[in-house]
C-alpha cells in the first residue's frame, strides 16, 4: 500500500509517519519509484506499537528507538530479546541499598523466589528491572508498616505465574520473533491497566458474594 | 501513648499529626489533661493509611477526608463500605459513550461478565469506577488495533477472581470493620505495583523455562 493508505489504515497522520521513517522508528517501505514506496502489514503493526509507546506510554523517542532496536535484534535468543526490549522501557530507579525496608524486601523476595523455584529470576535479580520494581513496591509496603513476607507473597506469585503462562500461550500464536517482541512490549504498557481493573472488579464481585451488598 | 511517641512510632512529624488532627483525618486522642491526649494503636494504623494516601497515592486532602468518612461509616454493609471507600479515590474519567472503541469494549465486557456469572459487577456496571476503568483500558487496546474480546479476557478474569479471593481471606484476619476498610484502601494504592512487578518477573521466569535465555 502507499503512504496515504498506510496513514488512513493506521490512524497515524502522513506527517507523523514521515517523521517516524526519518527517526528510524519505522523501517522504510519497498521502493517502487523515485518518490513512492510500498508498505505492508508489518508497517501497520509497527505504527500501532509506536503509538502505544509514544501516546499511551509517553515514552521518549530515543527510548522508543532503543526498544525497537531490541525488538528487531535477530541475534538474541527469545527470552533475552523480549527481556532486552522490555528492559529498555523507562523503569523505576535503583532503591537505596542501605535502606532498612529495601534490605528486608530483598531478603523476603529472595526467600520467595527460592521457595517457588524461580531460578532465572534469582540469577537475573541484580539485572532485572522487574525484580527491582518488586523490591521497591514491597519496601514501600514495609516502610508504611504493612507486614508482607515471602509466605504472604507466595500465593500471589503463583497466580501471576499462571497469568504469565496465558501471556506466553498467546504469544505463540504470533508467527515471527519480532512480532512476538512487539506484542510483549505493547502488553507491558497496555495490558497492566486491564489486569488491575479486572482485579478491582473481582474484589467487588467476590465481596458481594461473601457479604452481600 | 503521648503525641511524641505517636510521632516516633509512626514516622510522621508532630507538626503533620497536629495538622491531620485539625483536618479531621485523624480522630482525636483520649483527653488526659488540659493539654495532653492519649493515643493508641488505631492512631498508628490511621496515620499509616494517611501517609499511603498522601505520600504514595498523592491523593488530595479533601479526597482523603471523603475516603476516611466511608472507612468509618458504620451504617453501611461491608461490600458497600469497602466500595464507597475505594470509589472515593481518584478515578479514571468517564469515557466518550459515542466512541466506537468504547462501545465495543463495553459490549465485550458485558459478555464477559455474563459468561463468568459476575452478577454484582453487571448490576453495578453504570456506577462502579472499576468497571469504567476496565472499559477505558480495553477501549485503548482496541483503538490501537489490538483485538481483545470476551473470550480472550475470560481466563484473565478468572485468575483475577482467585487473586481477589486471597485478598478477602486476608481481610478476614482483621478484627474491626473500619480496619478492614483501611486495609482495602491501602491495598488498592500499594499492592497493585507488587502484583504488576510479580507479573513481569513471572513472564521472565516462564519465558526462560520455555525457551531458555
């Protein structure tokens, strides 16, 4: 398809598409003349992700470039490719390692991962921004005086593991590796609000079932 | 305990405690003299929640007053009391009812709730901010071209229902109704980041198990 149709089908203005092409966010179309190029479904998909990152996630353009570089990196194995793309997204800053709540949170999370047998999560614990985000979130609870330990976290970790299995099953329905990586990045930004709304709605539903309105 | 000890144990400055007392966020202590009052564990708990709302949730003081009024409202049944306290928190604005993605999202969520037998969620659908948040989140996915329908949402809804059951089981370990309501409000603000970090960590773990690093 030509640029006009790509713009119309993706809902992204022609000016924005040209900007994304120049910035290297969108791969060039196939040249079919001196001034025209031909675009395909992969360009629609990529524009969708760029919109999700920039409009919904408010991710800076330089960061989008880095995320997409990992999405397209055929040299990495699948887990590292998905990981690298996700890890390039803006993340929570490193917490103060001397902070008492941080030390306790880290210890309880270590115990949780050991008991649950999450070996990769333990190996990557100093690298992974997801691990760091968990430490920061648990430390915030502890600092405010809410008692959370490995035992209380364990059943939640197991339900989140089942949620992750659903995510991966869905991922396998996507043919290419870069499409898989695109889906993971979009889900990280767009699906978290769905999960958290479902969680709150379920709390209302189950509370009404147990206690009435 | 006296104000100085309350300040030291809660980590909240004496000046802030006096401000919260004047604003009616913290119930007065038991008077034991013309200038001194006696505080107990319920004041420590309440200060914890006020800090969570103001410092972590960045909730405006007037909203905190409204949330706490519901937390302390003995006239409501348990579900409505928890709901009223949660619903007083800042929420996503009402989406445009004419928007095509919003209409589709609402229809798929209706189908989901019907199939899953979530009768209260259906009855409260025009009132509940959690329902509205779900409509907005699914509409965002649809608008960007990601296909989500009732069937794809269903297994996630079931896992979030099991997560909600864990929440309620924990709630039952709290003796008083106002303590239960306090816990629900704190969890809504502070526990969502824990769940979402556990979810991402589980994705890394399960991806490594399936595909290697």
